[in-house]
C-alpha cells in the first residue's frame, strides 16, 4: 500500500482505518454459511434466541437482528408466539424472480434489452421443454393455449394469456433458474405485444398457429423443431416491436 502523507499531523499513514464488522453481521454470516453449506438442513429449527445468546455471547438485540437479516433473505422463517421459532428455509424461485424484477424495474432496462434477453432464453427453454416436459406440463401448456384461442376476440385477455403460456413453456423446461429470469421480465416484454398493430384478428391467428407448432414439437419431444419455431416466433415479434416507446415499460401485471 502506498504511503499517504496528506494528513493533519503530517505523519505518514501506512494503514487505513479499520472498520470492525457488527456482531450481528458476523452471526448472520455464520448461520448463512451453515444453511447454504447444508450443515443446517431445510426444515430444521434454529436454537431459541436464548440459546443463541448464550452460545455467541451477543446481546438478544444482536441475535434478533441477525435472524431478521436471514428472514429477509428467505433463509429463515420466523413464527412468533409461545410455540413459535425460527425454521430454516431455502430461497425459492419466487425470491429469484422478485429480485430480478426489481433489478429490471429499478434500472429501467429498455424494451430492446428485454426482447434480446427473451430471444436468447425462450428458444433454449422450448428446446428443454421438448426434452424434459412431463405430461402435467404438457397438459398445462395445452389448457392455456385453449384459453388463448377462446380469448381471441378480447385483445387484453389474449395478451395476458400469451404471457402465461410462454411462462408455462419455460416451467416445462425443468430449469428453474432460466424460467425465473424469463418470468421476471415477462410483464415487461408484454408491451411489445400490446401495441395497436397487434390488435388484429390476423395477428392473433398467426400467434395461435405458431403456438400450435411449438406445442406439437414439445408433445413429440422434438427439441430442434421446438427451438426453431420459438426462435422464428420471437424474431417476428421483436421485429414488429422495434419502434415501440421504451420509456414507460410496465413490469408487473398491475402496472
């Protein structure tokens, strides 16, 4: 480290100020590593606060603050009351999706970037769905598609069902990480299919037809066809949405 001499006493400084971590951060770190490392299994109960105070030598307030951190991270579920306690949990898909959604919204990620992400993800997800889908997955995809067909006369409902259908294909891939990413941006990219030029019977008929080809490929367990049809579908969608204003992109179903 370079010596610094611009200090009031004109004495050379060879070390920087050391900031000691807060005790509850240290306890949270230890418990987090134990949980993520598998030393404490999901569903296990942590020791009561009183025991943690005795074991660590920390105050009750510090122990509670550490547990509060873990609860915010989805690693601990706290049940108040006489028969309550702190049970170990593991982060679920919803936590990943919500975090990514907040990133996209907070950073105001433009529609072009969302569509590019979708074009990379969805063909791969369709391919995986054709390889790994279950009968239950296929049934859900078909049911949503039928709802989509039935809603062809209602543009807004058709668009919302279209999002659900694409997410169902993603879920059928069996890849929770990739499907969580798609779900996090799905309401954002919905703007590309709710512009006026999509509000036509012919456009919705084209969507229904290409969905049917993708469904058939997934049912036939034909990864190449599923990927090809999805790539063509999204390429056409993206091309038609390039002129859409991206300054106010809705990123949740309530926006």
